[in-house]
C-alpha cells in the first residue's frame, strides 16, 4: 500500500511545482492589468495599449497609457524584482531571516548618497544611481563591521541592531540635508516614502536592465547560497569561501537596491516579505527561489501600485506606503515567531 501511495505523492509534488510558476505569473499579470487600468483619468483603459506604436498619431488616451501608465507599471514590476532578490541574497549570505535592504541600512545609505548629490556642488555631475550604489555599499559595510562579519562570524542581534543604527544615522543625515533648502525639501520629501508617480520610460529601462543583470547574478550565486545555508565551515569545506560569498552577495544586493532608491526612493519591507513568501512556496533551493522570488516581487509591487491609486479617500498615495502597510505586520510576525521558537 505504501509503495503504491509513493508515486501518487511524488506526482502531487510534481504537479504543485508545475502549478507554482503559472500561479505566480497570473498574480503578476493581474497586478499589471489593474495597475495599467487605474489612474487619474477614467477614460484611459487597457484598450489604449493598442496605441503603443502609433507614434504621433496616438490619441491623448493612448499617449497617457504609453508615456505615463506603462512606464509606471514597468517600474513597479522591476522594483519588485530587484528588491525581492536583494532581500533573498542578503538573507542567504547572513543566514538571518530578518536581513533586508531596509533593515541593514542599505536603503538609507543609498538615499543619503542621492541627497548629497543634490546639495554638494562637487557631486553634482555624478550620476545619482552611482552615488546611491556607492553609499549603499558603504552602509552595508558598516553594518557588517558592527556585526562581526569581517572577523568571520556574524552575530544575528548585532547585525540587526547595527543595521538599524546605520540606517537611523543615514536617514537623519538625509533629513538634515533636505531641511537646508525649501526647494530641495519639496523635491525629496515625497521621494523618501517611495513614490513612482513621476517616473518615465528611461527610469523603467534602467530598472529593467538592473533586474536582468541581478537575476543572472543571483543564478550565478545560487549554489553558493545553498552552501551558505549549511554553515560557514561546511560551505568552506565544500569549496565556497563564505567571506567571498558574503562580499559578492552584499555587492549584488547593494547595486540592485541603490538603483531602486535612485528611481523610487527607499521602499521598505519588500525585500523582507517577498523572500519569505517564495521560500514558503518553493522550498529552500536557491536555484528555484531566484525566479520565484523575482516573480512574486514583481506581482507584489504591481498590486501595491494599483492599490496606491485605489486607496479610499485619496486620489493617490505613494506606493512605498502600501508596501509598508503590508510589510510591517509581516516583520512583526516573523520577529514574534522567531522569539516563540527560541523559547520553545
């Protein structure tokens, strides 16, 4: 009886694995459709996608779809891919379920780089994306130094507390920077809560290129990330230097996060929520998790963008606020679950 049941169980597992990509793709497509269909103008709908290649002959509704809504939806999708994968990589290289760009100070460090580029004349000619990446790397390096990573052992509590301290310091500097000038304050305040209302196609293409390179890099690191889950000694014994994996992973995550911050500001919790959802659905193998995480991240941000335009009582709120509303309870649940398991 048991021998007969085993093929049925294996078949069910194969069916679940086959259904997962289809389900994730439906989530993304549904979120994209709702994001494209919603906005300030009620006369613009999905049918206006037909005017994407109409050039100057496009109607006003088709131009709105092509020049405003489509870039915004693409930005949301690529933000989800980048932030989700950044969180997945950071959780793997630190072996900490709470690791994410926002909690390790990368978001705030990247934001500081952007603001410094706006207020320091000597940095005015430096691309904002580059400044965001460099300062994001500096922030995560500071967090790792506090956690003891460079001495060969990461202490989980010091990692999170160090990230919170570095992030608080970086964001305090951001706030100080934009209070020095009223015009800069108006420019930066909405950006700091994750607003993509003003993005256009160049920003979408920049995020898309980063997402593609990030997916390739994550695939390249996937086996190393699997070995990291076995512990640093086991990883080293199997031929994957843990410190090298840590540096490579942190570098990839910082680049992806920095580009996102340069476009949309520091969006919190996306890098925390998405990897946990992916692991719950697809298991622990990073060779599968990369695509699942990228897809779920895209879906989450597409739905969040649609929700930001449908929030009751508001014409529109920043997408970063929607993600925080979703992510903050999730973060609390993870913390409480880990605490309960540690006392069990």
